[in-house]
């Protein structure tokens, strides 16, 4: 081989090394990004699961509050009816005098 060919081969070797090096860097970067992507996917799934749990808790609390409010309304109505019955009893007692 002459000097020109040797230089060409050396240049080609250098370029191949650079390409291999760049490939390795990109491969490592890709692996890092894939790992980061998977971590983000896992965080998203976890957040979605937590959101679903909180939504279910909210629905249960809302239902419980409605039941408590209904119970309170029923209690208030019962107290009013009892007061009315006492007033009616007083009126009947006055009429019987």
C-alpha cells in the first residue's frame, strides 16, 4: 500500500471509531431515556390509581354526607311533629276544661 492509501485507511478507521463512539453514546442516551420514560409511566399509573382511590373516597364521603343530612332532616321533622302534637294536646286540654 502506498502512503495515500494508508492515510485513507487511517482516516476511515478514525471515522469508524467516531461513528462507533457516537453510536455508543446514542445507545446509552436511548437506554437512559427509555428508563426515564418507564419511570414516568410508572409514576403516571401510580398517580392515576391514587386519583381513582380519592375519587372513590370522595363519592363515599358525599354519599355519607347526604345520608347524614337526610338523617338530620328526619330528626328535625320528628322534633317539629312532636312540638305540634304537644300543642294539639294543650289545645285539647283547654277545650276539655
